[in-house]
């Protein structure tokens, strides 16, 4: 007797949403990688010091982080699609207009303000919102892939941007990034959806018997004022010890990644006689290993204790940064070794941090709380951007900046171990 034919499972639209989000984050990653490529030619044209140029980038990084929790509230108030469209439009406008800017305050407004806001609305917080809204199963893996979009953006954009700057000047890089955002915008408009309910589905991995009313397909829009919601959630989170541990460790994460290496590595390599295009290729190589490391980190965070994963990531990153000054003046093999070990956990910290945030604060609040954690990340990045530029101006070398960041990473490795020892958050004593 023939067995009954089982109907094929319906394709889940969450995978299309994840794909559109990946492409959006990839374009935004290209926008965020651009300052590291143009730092030297930009400063040379206007005869501005590293400190002055770094101050513009630090404002960009600070706003990129500050807008994160408010962006998470905007996703709830206005939906993912409209907020993502606003983000890529801000990036395109900011970089397009910067090609005709000539004064310091022009770049503060355009790079620091407009691009900073756009970047913050299309950042890691967006990935966390999509994962929590669309997925129950495979959350860590999907978050790892979305986070790896930064690495993919480096692989795609950095070498071509560096070559374009070398051949045609830094303004060409601005147009390349603006063009990328123009390509992404129609994809968001056509394919992005805000909730599983919009396509008649539940979250991926929710039980079939779960009703729409029990949460699987409910809409998550809220009429609450986004600013009030973000600040109220911060007030609640600040009473929890684990929030400070998450935010503090992510401050170090930002200081040791896009604030320091992402912004200053090309300039530091140039100081040691390494051409800019070769240094940009080094960052791209790090992006390749980060693509592997961050995706693997998402897979691991679904299966293993995230505290121990973070301990290993921060520890290896700290040791890599302590080794970097020697690698810059040594053989090419030394820089290659740094690129491998540092690249593997460049942003591998994100999936376990997102998972721990959801474990401590619950899925409903996790997006906004993680937004504030990312804000701490970008405060650390802005601090490191300005501090490294000042140290280079004062001492003629980035050695102190790299060693200091390495030491901070080793301290963060031990600071993350007490996070979420139980699934119930522990309030901070009065």
C-alpha cells in the first residue's frame, strides 16, 4: 500500500526578508568602511591633521551608535521597510552632497550627521530586530550571517574604493557608495515586509499549532512615541547588572574594531611604508576571515554557552592587538597572521551578545536594549577614533593606541563571564 504523499512545507518568507536585510547591511557597511580609505587623501587635500579628520569620523561613529536604540523603536512604530528606506536615502544624500563640500562644518553635518544617522538606522540593531521578529529557530545562525554582511561589505567595497581613490580621488568613493544605496532602495521597497503576519505566516520555527493570537503572527507595531519608548526601556535596563556588563564589553568591542582598526589601520600601515591599496587589501582579507568567523559564531551561539564564546573572542582579539605593532614593522607573514586571528572575531561578538540580551531581557525588549548596547559600542568606537588620532599626532605612532585597546579586550574577556548566569536578570543593588 502506498504511503500518503505529504505536502511540501511552504517556503518561509523570512528568508527573503533576511536576504534583503543582508544586502541593505552590506551597502551600509560599504558606507561605514569609506572613511578608513579616504582618511589620508582627504586630509592631504584640505591640509587637515589626523586629529581634525578623525574628529569628523568620531562624530559619525557616535551618532551611528546613539541612533541605534531609537531606530529599534522606529522599527516598532513605523515598520522595518519604511525605516530601512529612510536609512539608505540618508546615506545616499549624505555622501552625494559631500562631493561638493569644502568647509569643515560641511563634513561635520554631512558625514557626522546625515551619514551617521543613516548608518545607525541600518546597522546591527536592524539585524537583531529582523531575527527577533521573523525567527524562532536558527536565530543565532541568521544573526551571524546578517552580522557578517559587514565583512562582506569590506570584501566588496574596500579594494575597489581604495583603487578608485588612488586613480580618481576620494570623491569617486563617495559616488560609489551613493550608487550602492540607490540600487538597494528599490529592493527594500519591493521585497521587504515588516512582520510574518503580512504574508500570512508565523515566525520561522514556531510550532504549527500556535495560533496567531499567541504571538507567532501578531503584528509588532506600536503607537508609542519612539523616543519615549527607547528612553523608558533604557531606564528599566539600567537597573539590571547584566546590562552594564553587556554595554561595557561592547564599549571595548567598538573601541577595538571600527573605532581603531577600521578607521586607522590603513593610515598606520602607510606610516610603516605599506601602500594604501595593499593596506586596504589587508582589511578585505580580514573581512574574508570575519565572514567565516561571524557566521560560525552565530551557529555556535545556538549550541554553546555564549559567555564562554565571548571570553574567547575578546581574549584572542586582545592578543592580536598586542601583536599588531610588531606585525606592522615585521614581515608580511606577521601581518597575515594578524589578519587571520583578528579577522576571525572582528565582529563575532555580535551573535552571542544578541542572544544574551534576549535571554536576560526577553524578546519583546531585546531589540531596544540591544540598541543601547550598540550605542555603548559606538561610544567606545568614537572614543578610540579620536584618541588614536590624538596619540598619533602627539607621539607620531599608533603603538600606544593598539596596545591600550589590546589590554582593554583582555579585561573585557573576564568581565563577560558573569553575564546571564541565570535566565532571570539580577537588579543592581540600590
